[in-house]
C-alpha cells in the first residue's frame, strides 16, 4: 500500500527548511511573544519562544508577525516547552504569500547563506 506525503511517520505536508527568522507570536488576548523560527515551509513552522508557553497561561497563539512576510493567521498544532508547531492559515492569499516568501529565502540563502539563515525582524 502506498503512503501519502503526510504518512504516519511524517505528518508534514511539505519539507521544512532551517531558517532562523525573528517574529512575534500574537495571542488572542493581544499579548505579543518574541520568537524565532527553527524551521519553516509554505504550510507551517516550528517556533522557539523566548519563554516556555506555560509562562503565558490563558493565552492562545492565533497570529505570527514574521519579518518579511507580515502578519499571518496560524493554528497551533503542538507545544513542547519553548517550541511551538504551527500551521499557517490555508487561504489562497496566505499560500501565495508563503510561496513567494520561501522562494525569497531560498534565493537569499543561495546568494549569501549566512545572511539568510540569520534574518532579523526589521
């Protein structure tokens, strides 16, 4: 039996790439938590928060303000201490933004691997 791209051993729809990009995880309460991506794809990302998520009781991450991509709606898929797995909103607009964003990151990485890997919020 053939397994789909999102098999039981790897549930990701798309391979993520290691880029450290500064951003803000924005909660339903308006709280903004500084974070960086650990890895990212057009459909989701793994974030590292400045503090464990348990330090923010009663707050749910709903958006990500990512340097160069802007404000994106997200769904939290999992949480482990300071790391959070998110999936981007699957609207056509978000898919378009993230496809262009990933192409830009890959082009910058090819031109200057160090600069792209350490991209900072502007």
